[in-house]
C-alpha cells in the first residue's frame, strides 16, 4: 500500500533550503511505497530560493499537488481549530480524506489537531533520524540541524 507523505510549509522549506532536499525527495520518490504531496495552499506559501527547487520537483512529478480544498471546508476546520492557518487546515483536509497518509510537520497546533483526530503525523526529528540511519547525509550536518531545532521555540517552547 502506498503511503502519501503530505508536507507542511516549514518542513518543506527546511528540506529544500537547509539540506539537499531535492536529493531526499528524489530518493523517497524511488521508493514505490511513498508518494510525496503538498496542498495548493502550501505551494503558495513557499517563497524565495525554495520556490524554484519546489517548482522543479513538481515539474518532474517528484512532488504532487492536491487540487485546492474548498474554502468552506477549510473555514469549517479553522473554526474547530482556530490556531490552524488556512494552509494547515488544507493539510488536515487532505489527510483526513486519504486512507493511508502521514503529515510531516513541526507545527504544534497542527500536531495537536492531528492527534485529537487520530491522524498520522511525524516531525523533522523523524526525518533526520531516517537520514542518519540511511547514511544519506554527513552526520555533522544533521547534528547541526538537531541543535537548531532544539533552540527553536516554535518546536520546543520555553517553559
């Protein structure tokens, strides 16, 4: 069964800008057990140099883009979880419709909403651990990224 990996904006940008994300996405794309997806709303949030890399991966059909979610459905999700952005709501909307998906996100409100609704979500730590296990990237790069994550208050809020 194919697992649809659906990416949040921050993880997508982090992978595209901070490590050779194209290499990661292309390696995942070779695995027939995975399909890589983003929502139209997430695509519109990606700016700067990551945008060019993303467009190339979409053009090469490495990453697929869902059709836009109906606005009324996104607003209904946002009403139930007001801390979610419309882009985050679009991820929830698409993953809820799929039978076999995993969302990749470090966004705390999105993580909580997925957990409350019994949906599958993993964060950057899981991606980095997989890269280490697969020996895909030099360990020093991944260690630096772990240190950066630990200092990010959006991921690890200060008490």
